[in-house]
C-alpha cells in the first residue's frame, strides 16, 4: 500500500540505495513510476505493506516501511532487492554497493569508493565538517535526523583526524 513517505511513523524501517551517478530527469520519472507500482503491490505473506519512497538529490532511492502494521519478511525483502537489482540492469547504474561514500561538495553530490574517501581524509581533502550521507540509518526518525550530517557525527568519522 503506497503512502506518502512523509507520513510514515518515525520508527518505520528504511532502506537507502545510493546511485553511483546522477540519474537523469527522465530516469527519475521512470523509476518513480516503477516504484509506485512496486510499492503499491508490495506484500508480506499476502498482507499489504504500508510503504513510501523518495528520490533525493538525483542519487538516492529511499524506501520506508511502516512495520507497525505489517513487518517485512524474508520474501518481501527479497522482492525489494530483486526490484532494485532490476533497476540497476534497466538503467546501467549501481545501487547496491555499500562500499562507496557520497558527500556534499557545495551543491554537488560527490561519490567515491571507500578507499578513495579514506585517502581524501588522510590528505585533508575532506574534513569533519564535510556533509556525508549516512546510509546506515535504520528508520525514518534516524533518516530525518542523522542521514545528512557532518562526517564527525557519522561512521565516516573513523577516517578523520
């Protein structure tokens, strides 16, 4: 059951998929259309899952699920992973690699491998004040408060001195 992402309760589970490149306006429109269909029909053992999504900065697909009504199951999570993998194939984009870092450079969203990010931190090309995207947040509340934060307030801080 598709709902507006912004009305999901704070404790709703979130999954964040970061693209290795900016999506075009046309791709975003198509992906939103596909997400509408997927989320509207997403179920767990035949029960509707109340969920919503956002696409942010032309790079991030965020799916939220109100688990107070019906919790995700192994099969429903598998279905969402297969859906994201199909998007990867359809748009020739990487959405599943968790070993990369996105951060802000002014209004631009930069994307680097973790190895490159560590090197940039060592070389002082990024700092504790650099705004990073903490894709490890677990729920809507954390997403709102701790997704887009200075590196000093995220797991990224371990690379900064």
